[in-house]
């Protein structure tokens, strides 16, 4: 692969991931507006409630209120799958974000790619039809995201290269939200088995914050890599052209 082709692939990968995140946000908002209603706190409450509904509720074939949810389910499912697929090219180039930490960043790429597969499996298995598969896939996605973003932050913070502190900071935030979501989700599941009238819905809010932080993380890295990466030192040199420029500067011309 030539240098020019490699650079184009680099930029295309981050452009694709940026598109995937944008379409997912738009489709998720649309699905929220269409969702018939019902949540774990009140099955009869109309519409989607950010503080009471989980994002996974949008993928239900039948809403918690008992009404069919075909349109929102399809929109959410397809957008989640497209989002996951669009992330894969992004992860290929993650090891190049800090040239002196290839080992750690390769681990980040592998963990991230596996976590994306968990997101796809969760989307293909609606929580109302396949609760065990859905929650297991979701758990894999969130847990691997915790490790991936944690290692990513450590790699950037210990790198000898000059890296903006904003980048590892966002990774730390995503990592902390991921582990917080895992803990509060477990508490909600346990409470749901014993106290059906009093569910601690903290995990529902953390889930939205996790999605938001993950998308901001993706936006931040995509924009930085698209706009601020200098490839000049990797471009192939055109000796004849450089000689032509030099001679023109000193008033000489090729005969």
C-alpha cells in the first residue's frame, strides 16, 4: 500500500465512524419520539422518558405498555448495527494514536472490536424476546468498553508524545461511566426480583450518559484525527519536483 493510499484510508476510517455516530444519534431521537410508551417505573406512562426508560426499550418489538413497537424497533436496531459496523475501521487505526505505545493500543483495538460485536448481538436480540442474550451481549459490550477506554487513557497519559489531556480525560470518563453502569444495572436487576414497586433507576440515567460520553469520545477522536494529524513526514518525496523548486528559488533553470 502506498503512503497516499494509506493516508486516504486513515481519513476515510474516521469519516465513516463520524457518520455512524451522527446517524445513530438522529435515529435514536426519532425512535424516542415514536416509542408508544411504558417504562419499568410506570407501564402505562406514555412516550419515552429519559430518566425512566433504557435505550434498549427502543428496540422492543412490543413496548412495556403492551403496544406494538415495529417502527421504532426497526429504526433503532438498524441504526445501532450501522453504528457498530462504522466503528470497526476507526479501531484499525487506534494503535497509531501514540507511536510509542503500540502494544497497549493494539489491545484497545481488539477489545473495542469485540465490544462492538456485543453491541450488534444486543441489537439483534430485543430485550422483550431474548432477555438473556440481550443482557449478556450488553454486559460484554459495556465491560470491554471499560477496559478498552481505561487502557487507552493509560497509553496516552504515559506516551512520550505530546498528546492533549482532553483525549485521555474523555477516555477516563467513559471508563468510569461504563463500570458505574454495570454496578447500578446489577442493583436494578436484583431489586426487580425482590421489590417490583421500587426500582432504583439510576442505571437508566447512567446508560444515557454512557452512550453520550462514548459518542463524544468518538467525535473528539474522529475530528482530531481528521483535522490535526500531520502526515507530511510520511509523504513520499518527489525529488525532481523539489529540485525544480530549489532551482527556481536561486534563479536557475533546467537546460
